[in-house]
């Protein structure tokens, strides 16, 4: 066959192949093949994201702080005590006057913290709500308090809190984003009161219910009260009617509650007596009835109601002093759940009997208390001695002035 004939044949074959491919493509377009049978589900779109966690403010309470005087404020079940000498630092500035706030938050989408290393999953728990401190309206780890804020929380056994960081504070006060960082440690004082003396930043903490996550629990031991009928002296007497004792390790501190009183021994509190410094000791909170104790003087309307004392290893004596690591006096904080117009006088010159009764003595000077809304706080006492509570007292100098405190039940962000 001639070459031109072979060319014609080749051209016809190519045309036939192209036509067949075109027909196949048209057939697939009009009648697509069914998807193959499979149990595989394609992944969800990577563009859909879980909503950001939010802490939405719902209530707040504030107090204006002058660091030389300190202050206190309560919001619901939380009390904050700002001890004298507590400044707030920010960007190299040392703030001696500032507005201190407690803020409560509704928590949205925060989930649960992970369990510790070595255990699986998360706790059988749930987030309840959050709270935070604020300095001049700012909830930010860029601020630092020069000494820890004493935080007292009344909460059920089995609650604790986790520190929450990495958020952004919106203009309306909402905290957006963030995550759990670490569990917080509380000392159990008894009577449903838990104390934290570690917080040095105005940041949020989320309450978690369920299994206990982290807690330093002091050994709480109520003691048998002394029988007042055994007292026969005609001198003034302070008669112990109950006490509670905790064993203190100075590096850890402790807290103990008895009746309507709470004592907080902050970490770094040692005891000095006779030139010796003790880093471990038994600290007692002693409740006392008063017998044949007159009012301080005729110029006041106050009448002695009861007294209380601190004790070190059972001794109520000014020969002991609570000191820091440098040997300087350091205060044990008292919170009394009493009307804020109740005051105390320090009582000295007594003799402690073997049964704990203090016989004799007299008033020495009125004490300074910082009034809260339904409680009062003392941040002066550095000796284990007695103090007598008076009701309705007037004309006393040296008393603390009520701090400028405001509260909101429906949160309004102050500008």
C-alpha cells in the first residue's frame, strides 16, 4: 500500500480514538459514577472553631486603699484583707493609693483543667464561677502586690480554685480567652472557712467542684473547755471556754477558726522567746468568758462582752513575739464576724493559772480594727495576749475609719 494510503488510515484511527474519548467524557458528565461504599467520614471543616472561653462579670465590690492603713472588702462568700504596707506595682510605678476590687464572673466555655501528670483524663468536677481581684479596674498579671492578699472563702468541702491566665480584658470587663494554669492552695481553718495567703496578682481564679485538687489542710483540734464553776478568785478573770489549736510550720503558715473568730498565721511567721526563735510551734485561738471585769472607764458606754487570746504552746504571755525571718515583729491577722462597731482593749498584767484561767490584770490601750460591712479585721497583734471585746463603746481614740467601700450586685464596669 502506498504511503499516502497509510497516512489516511492513521488519520482515521486518530479521529476514531478522539471521538471515543469524547463520548466517554460526555457519558460520565451526564451519568456520574456512584461513590464507592465506605464507612469513612471526611473530617469536619477546619474553618469551624469552638467559641472562646469567657468570664463575664456579674458583681463587684471595691474599696479605696491607702497602703499605709490597708483595708478590707467582702463580696458574697469572699473576704480580701489588704494588710498595711501593701503597694501595687505596675510598669516600674509603685502605687500607694489605688482602688481594690473583688469581681465575680459567670464562666462560659471554660471546660475543666487536666488531671495531674500520672493520671488520666480530667476531674469528675464542674466549673462553678470565677472571681478576680482588680487594681483601678484592671485585672492583669502586669500588676503585683508587694505582699500577698489574705483571701478568706466560705465554701463547701470539695471546692477549690484554679488560676486562669492568657485572657484579654475587654472594655466592658469581660475576660475573653485564656486557660487553666495551676491549682491554688488553701488552708482549712474549720467552720467552712478556707484561707489563701499566696495571691500577689490581680488575676482570675475559677472555682471547681468535685474532687479536691490541692489544699493545705491544717490540723484542727478543738479542746475541752474549762468549767467556770471551778473559779473562786475575786480578782478579774478571763476564763477559757473553748480553744482550737493548729501546729504551725513557719514556712507554711496556718489558719484556725473558733466561733465567730478566725486567726491567720501567714507563712514566714516565727516565734521568739528568751532569745530563741521557733519555726515550729502550736498556735491556739482561745475563747474566754470575762468575770468581774469592769468597763475600761466611766467615759465610755462600752461593756465587756467576752475576750479572746492567742497562745503559743499553751502560753498566753507577752514574753513571746511573732517575728519574721529577720526577727522583726509580724502580725497574726484576726477576722471577727461581729458588727464593725465592736472594739477591743488589750489586757495585760495577769497571771496564767495551770488550768488556763488568767487572773488579775487591767486594760492597757484600745486596739485599732479595720471595719468591714459585717465583720472587722485586726492587723496589729504580734503578741499572744488577751483582748477584751466591748459592745457599744464610744469616745475611743485610735480607731480605724471605715474604708470607702462600694459594691454592685449587677456589675457595672467603672471608667
